[in-house]
């Protein structure tokens, strides 16, 4: 049984989908969890559900690609919780398209939300974690950042960059007992995949050695491990949660 009692955590993009599942999983293990999301209603709902577990929570609205918003968010977090033990950089978007038709705005927005946001949040988290001589940073990457994917040049580049950021920060922060790791989900059942036809889902499953899509809970379990003391000697790693898609 993983025990995160007394740990103060922040999950970006935590209002829905995988981020929400991660936030609830951390709370179930005993952590207090702040939720950051661009949509305040979803953040507030997740925060309310966390409080049902008897944990402290806080809903924060922020554009995590904006340095000013991120600075304000961390000030609010530290005022409320007094410390930072776990940061999960989960916020992300897609703007898919073949490279010949991809607009500058689609490239820029995906790199800003998926990669720059993690840089900004890690920079803010580093100081309180270094002062405390400990902490866990978990970046939600993607198997697309490991293998590429046609029609997702912007998304793949952002996730590959996130993996590079993870490994570099792991080296920079290791002497302060701060672990920095990434989780790379494969094809996961979300609101996006729910819209696919049965034939499309079958085609996706056929590419996976385990012959099925993953669940948000599968990703959340990996994050829970990396947020816990069980991973104290694990840093700079990319944990693929993909049913064997990338080996």
C-alpha cells in the first residue's frame, strides 16, 4: 500500500481525463492535491471529488504556457500548502495535421502547452524542492515522443522535447534528492478514443502486443509509483505505459 499522507501535490491539466485520474489516485493514497486547469469548472469538480477523500484540495485556473500565470499559480499553491512534494506536468493539447499543411499557430500552441509549460512549472518547483532537499517531478510524455507518428510532427516534437527536459533536470537535481521521471502513455481510452468507430479501435488494438487499449487508471498507477518512496532510486527514466507498443 502506497502512503502519500502529508504530501502536497500539483497536477496540471487535472480537470479531466488522465490528469483527473492521476489527481484522484494521489488523493486516494493520502496526498493533498491542487488541480490546475484552463477550465475552472472541471478543476473545481475534481477538487471537490478529492475533498470527498478527506484530503485538502485547491482548484487553480492558469494558462501554463504563460510565465506570469505559472508564477501566480505556484504562489497560490505554496500559500495554501506550504511546500511542494510532487509536481505532475500533465497539461497537453493536440493540433494534428500533415507537415505540409500545418499552420505556424498549430505548431506554436502545441509546443507552448506541452513543452514550455513543463519548463515553466519545473523552474518554479525547483526552488522549494531544493530547499526541502526532496521532491518528485513526473512529466506526462507519450510513446509518440519515442517513435514519432504521421500527422503529429508538433505533438511528437513536444513530447520528445519533454523527455529530453526530464533527463536533463534529473541530472541537475539528483544531488538534492529530487527525482525527475516521465510516463509515456500509449493508446489510452479517453473521451477522444471514445469517439472512434469500433473498426478504428480494433485497428489500434491490433498494433498493441497486449491487444487492447490502456485505461487512464493504468497511467495513474505508474504516476503513483513515481510519486512514492518506492521510486527513490529511480530518476531520468521514461516509463512507457503502452501494452508493449514500444519495446
